[in-house]
């Protein structure tokens, strides 16, 4: 029932003044008084635009009063090729500060409040949410990092991994360049965990994932448990799947439901009933 929903667009301001589009979906009845929980999603790498496509998959959260927002950050090509170039290699930090600026703009707009945002990203988007929470753990009430690219320095330093050499064009080559090593060291999530309170974190992995090897999320969760306060920090490992998760339809829905259950628990609304649709 499209009449139940509203889609809005705001602009966040990056640290250097860049205008970052943010797309928002919510129920018309969800208040803009800072009380609503919010799921903030993005990707922000490889020049891939994060399109605001219709998807029924997000409605189970929106129907329970959560706001869904997409941050069209640098590193993607949402505003053209230069938008991509301004979020890679030496400028990669823009990707993460843009994401946090989007979170702050949503708070300022009354869509949610600090500590009520669950960030969600997968693969390079998992790197995004992990690096962003290292910078500003106070903004988030939860983090969902699906098959996250976490251990950037070690992976980019291992030329024996089949996907490492082609990736140097995106991240830099820490083997050949001390400067490029420093770029990565500035944000690599595994090396930049802070000794402070973190929100709850769920990481997922796949045992047969050849894009992001299973030990990356496993190492990250282990180090969070050792070095950070707060949490809990949990890992869901699919022992029979790779980067895309299960290939079976209902198993994929089960995986998504598990992530959403984590978000609902982080928000404290696990018993919330969805809005009723007219038959």
C-alpha cells in the first residue's frame, strides 16, 4: 500500500563541504522527533552507485516503525565519475566521513538520534561500516557488517591471493609504496579499533568465500572482543556458502531475517508489530 509510505531526499554536508545525497523511506506515521530507529545503508566503492530501488526486503523493518536511509557517499558514482575518484586511493577516508556526516544529518533532521542508528553494509560496504564506527562509535546503536573487507593491509600485502593484484587499483599497493601503506593504515578497520565503548556488532562470513576470506570477519570479531568495550560482538559464519551467502531462496530469507532480528534487538523493539496493510 504505497499510500502508507513517504520517500524523502536530504543533503548532508561532508567535512570538506561536499553535498551528500541521502534517500529516506519511512511510514508516514513514523515521527520526525528523533525517537525513531534508523537503518543506514551504503556501499561506497568501485564506482558503484547505490540506487534507491524498490525492494520488499526492507519493508519488514519500515513497517515496524524504523526509518531506512541510503547514503550516496563518495567512492560510488552516484554523482558521476569524480564522485568515485574522490572516494578511492588517497581520498578513501572521504567515504567514511561522508557516511558519518549522513548519520549526523539524519539526526539533525529529526529522523533519529545518536545511538538509534544501525549501520548496514556488505563486502566493501562492510569495510565502510566498520571504519565509520571506529571513527564515531557514539553515533551508532548497532553495526551489521556482511562478509566485510576488514583486514585491508594484510590482504593487500598478500600478492598470492588471486584477487589482491587487481584490487591495488582501488585501495593502493602497500607492498610497493610506503605512502599507499599509510593511506590504508589510516582507516583499515582491523588495525584501528579503539579502546572505548562500541555498539553491538554482527559480522557474517562464508567459509568458501574467495573474495573476502572467512578469517577477516572472524579476526575482526575476536579483536573487538579483546580490545573494545561494549558490544556484544557476534559472528555468523555460513559453513556452506561463499561471498553471496546461501543460493537457496528460503535460506537467504532466513539469513536476512537474522540480520533484521539483530537490528530490532539493538533498537529494543524486537516485539514491535508491523503496520497492517489493507487486503
